[in-house]
C-alpha cells in the first residue's frame, strides 16, 4: 500500500506589511478579477463588437462589488441563515471566511444588468464575454482553498496515490477535492469556453456562451461534490445530495434555456462603433479661409 500524503503546511498569509496581511485567498480573488477584465477587454471588441475596452475597464468596479457582496450574502442566506440572524455583526466579518459561488454569481448578474442598462449594451452578449473569464477566478479560488487547508474532500481509499491527510480533517486520508474543482470548474471549463468563444458563429448568438458556462459549471460542481465533504453544519440533504448540488439544479436548467433561446434568436450584429466627430458645417454665405 502506498504511503498517504500529508497536507503541506502552507502559510495562508502570503506576506505581512506591518499589521496588514495579504492572504492567498484574497490574492486569488484580486488576480482572478484583474485577469478576467484583461481578457474581457479582448473579447468585447471581437466581431460582433459588444463594448469598448474602456467599458470593460469600468466594469472592474462593478464586478468586484458583485462578487464580494453577492458571495457573502449568498453564504449567509444559503448556508447559515439562522446563525447570522442571531449574530448580525458577523455578516461583515469576511476575514473569517464564508463566501458562496452561487451568491457571487447572482451578484455578478445583478452588476451586469445595471452596467449594461447604464451603458446601453446588449446584456446577453456582454454576459457571454464575462462568463468566458469567470473560470479563471474559480480555478484560482479553489487553489487558495487548498493552500488554506479548507473544504477538503471525503474519505478516500488509502491506496489512492494522491489521498491526503488534512490537519483539520482527522487522521483519515481524504480526496483533495479543492484540486478536483480547480481543474474542472477552472482549467477545463475555461478551455472549453475560450475555444468556443473563438467562433464568430457562437459569438453571434447572445446567451449561448453564458448558457454553456452555467451548464458546464453545474455539471463540474455536481461531479466534484461526490468527493467533497459537506459542510459540518449542513451535512447531506434529502436523498443524499449536498447543498452545492441542489443549487446547481437551477443553474443547469437556466443554462439549457439560454442555449436553446440563443439558437432560436436572430443573429447579433454588434454594437455600432461610436460616431466620429462631425465637422461643424459652415454657415450660409461664409467663405472658406485661404
């Protein structure tokens, strides 16, 4: 039998600046958002054009607020509502952890609705470009979960070459489910969406890439939940499913509906380029200068 791997004792803090500490988890959020916006700048101007690079830059603030506020509120409402109702101050104590992807997704959707209305941008076409970049942050976030030694997996056979004993998970070998999620929800999903986004025939159908993302994430997350230990305060739900799998059901159905709608809708021709500055017409009777 192969020896079981011991979890490397990573320091969750990357660097200290006096009393301030930069944590890997926070860095993963920041890096994921910044890289996502850089990619969005490139995707937004591909034919059919959706937005300008400057508008993509402006979206950085909106998406940051959507991720943080939505992710925190989602965790509070979906996972521990009774606790936070009796401890309302704890809702803002984000440094203790507690973020929900499904809540963050709803927060980003709300941010996109407000942003596209304000800038008169096609919502579904813009959502297509945004969702291609989302798996970057997902993959980095799951790596940060692994570094923190949290959200470990269920008990694994000791013969599994990569079975690992986590400090907070007792003496039993477990699946490193954080890495499974990083590879499937992050690298694999990003690869599929990026390849699909290179085809103009897909970019011309607003909502198709967003639907692909929802379906792909729902499938990847539901699969990984079979290896991930449920939260201790929730456990398994009726029928042996987890909260993560339950929340993926509406995502899957919405994704399928978006893809069907995109296939039936007229082709998207893009946002017109900004009008060039028009020369002021000469007044009647005026003579041109020599």
